[in-house]
């Protein structure tokens, strides 16, 4: 990744170098197509989306925007920023959920991925199976998310949800999480979640207008979704080999095809993109 650090004066004319109205800084390469799609869908101004190589780097741009030093935009994962005090700025855009995966992975996108990879008719895919899997995922991860948020608040530095779901699956090949394994794991974490803190976290989630599922870490959600898709394709008697990088690409294409007014996050992204202040 090339060094994109410039002086504030240089950054304020970087849009002219690219021939666009404004520059959008994002954390990583996976974020580029997602946010490009959001801006092409909702904005009436042109943008250049630049990957700066991680949140520590993008935080420098956030600080400059908040200080009024540069005219630019940052689009980044919300992480747990909505828990507690959430500082809003029109040119600092955050994902609806913990990360972009929380928006990309939905019933319709999963169904489209299964159709594309298995090469089967869309109407041959059981909608109830997908719905049941999502319900099981949501129900199984509520306490995991609450403990993950508590770990963040208390700054314990423990591995709670993590980036890989493998330790919590019913068995090696299962696409379903095991509530008993999750409970056992959480019982072994050496910090106590008080009743008061748990209640405060639940109140904060409610106040944010979201639920626990929206705060599930993106990489964790990605890994469990990949398992589910591969399992369904295998059950159909098809080859289920699907590398991680390819899965993200297929996921984005599927999401791009289903992201419309019927998507529950559509209005949110429409509002934040159209709220950006561009000085042209």
C-alpha cells in the first residue's frame, strides 16, 4: 500500500489531482468496493476512495476532519463506537453495524451466493433453511456479543468472539454454533460481567436502535457465513470448495445485486452519504 500521508494543504487539493469532488479514506482494500457502491448509489458528487491501510492510519484523517484541517471524508467500521458516547460528524461515515459485513451478509445475499456457486435455480433454495440458520446465529451469539462489548469497555484485552468461529461450532463440519460451547468459553474468561454492566450494555444497544447481532464482529460473521454456504452447497451434492478471498468477492457481487429500498440498512446509508458536506 503506498504512503498516502500528505500535509493538510496537499490533502485539500488532492481531489483536484484525482479529478473528483472529494477524497474518501477507508481502512482497507475490502472497504473500497463497498463504499464506492454507497457513494455511486446515493451521492450527486464524485469521489475517489483510498485505502490507507488500517484504522490507526484512518484515525489520523478523522482527527484532521474533526479539527477542520482538511476537507475530506472518512468511511470506516463503526466497531463498538455506538456504545456509550457516539460523536457524530457529517463527513465521518460509519457502517450501520460493527462492520460492513453486518450489512453485506443478509438473507438475500446468502441465497444469491448459494445459487451462483452451486449453479442451481433460485427457487430451488429453501428460504426457511436460511431463515432458521440466521435465527440460530442471532440467538446463539447474544451473550457472546455482550461479553465482547464488556471486554471492550473494561479494556481487558481478552479474546472473546475473535475473528474465527471454529471453536464455537457444533462439530468440525457443522454450519451451526453450539450454545453450550459458547457458554463454556465465556465461563472461562477471567473477568466478571456484573449485572449492572450487562444491563447498561443492553440499554446502550437498545438506545443505538440496533440489536446484539449488529455488534457481532464482521470477520466472525464472515467465517460462520462461509461455513453455512459451503455446507448447503455440499448438501446439494455440489462441490463446496470456496476460498475465503473468492467468498468475499462473491458476497460483494451478491450484496450489490440485493441492496435496494427493501434492505433494512438502505435508508441509513442513503442518509449518511447525502449528509456529507463537499466544498467544491
